[in-house]
């Protein structure tokens, strides 16, 4: 089972839910931090990192002695990652989507591919939680290749929790795709409701069963409750607006460690996720 934890906006408590759920799981579980532009799950989980792997993508390399600047490579590239200017072709590797099309259309076979490092995977362990963090290098424009690399580390025989990037753009879709259940974390504010509706639409387009975690309950109004009831979306967990949680967060501590009374709530969340998946499978 793959559980993707996402949110329509940043700052709702998505990572907080992910790390506490992983530690409350009770059996072997994987936690994959796919928020590769700003990964922070390790701050709270504090795993022991055992190895680091570089992640590369293939980008074109032009042999200028063979290139005739015919322009076919430039014409086929939808992302303007290669351009025929004057007597040679110029490559803009940060814009390349690694499709290999330019090498295929080159009549002179002047284009080959080389690897370009875009980030790293840190892999480690804390207790029964196997941890993977994807970290995109500063200045890189595209997160999805890094996210896909992090997801490829998942062992399908062990439950996995994916900490997705915030929002509803391409990186989020890359993290969500193929998940069995999506858990959307939001807050009871007008901004939280607005971005929740966008996240729900995205998840439904991907045909993934979903539930909601409502964070900071008591700090806003009941419009999220009304929306979820209207859309028949189960609210699987409500986390109160408890100052002690904010204080634990500021110290980089897990909720279930700093405030053990919340451990049972995250254990119930795990069971609710399983029930949501079973219900979705039952009714298609």
C-alpha cells in the first residue's frame, strides 16, 4: 500500500502528519520525502543515514565536428532545450526533459547523451521506518525526475508513505501517480478550503481514493467540514489547534513523542486509511 500525503498549499502540516503517521505505523514502513525542493521530514524523524546516491538525467551532447546545424533537433524539441544557431547547435541542459528525440532525428548522428547530476537520494533508517529523502540541487528547474527517482526506491512488499510537495502542479502529480490512497492535509480557513478544492480535483482526476486530515481545528470555521460532507469526502483525523503541538514542531520533535496522548490518534488514522482503501476497492 502506498499512501500519498499531499496538500493544496504549503504550511498545512503535511510533513507533520507524514512523519508522525510513519512512527505510529507499528510495523515496517517506508517514508519517502518527495518534497524534493524543500525536504524536511528528516528534521523530525532524525534517521540514521546509511548511504547517499546521486541522481542523474540524460541530456544531449553535440559533436560539433559532425553537426551541420540543419535545425531538425531544434524543430522537434518542444522545450527549446536545443537550438541551431549559426553553424552549430547549442544545448540548454536545465530545460531538457530527457526524451532523446533530438538524437533520433539527427541525420548526422552528431548527438549523443550524457548523464547530468540533478540531486541526491539519502537513504537511512529509524526503528521500523525506512527513510528516503530526495533533494534537488539548487538551481534545478524540474523536480519530477528527482521525485520519480525517489519513488523507484519503494519496496512494493512494504507499506509506503510519500510526503508530497505542496500545491497541484507537475511535481505533485509525479508524487501522487500510482498511489493507492491520498491523504489531503488542510486547515479550517478560507485559503485552506480554496486549495483543498484544487487538490481534491487533482486527486480525482488521477482516480485515487482520498481522505482529509483537518489540522488546527478550532482556529477557523466549519466550511471545510461542510465541503467534505457535501463532496462525501471522509475526514479521517482532526488535529486541534494546540499550542503544545506548535512548540514541539519548533523544536523539531514528533507530536507522538512530545505529546504521547496523540499517539492513539495517529494509530487510528492508519486504520482509517486502510478502511478507506478497502471501501474504494469494494465499490470500485
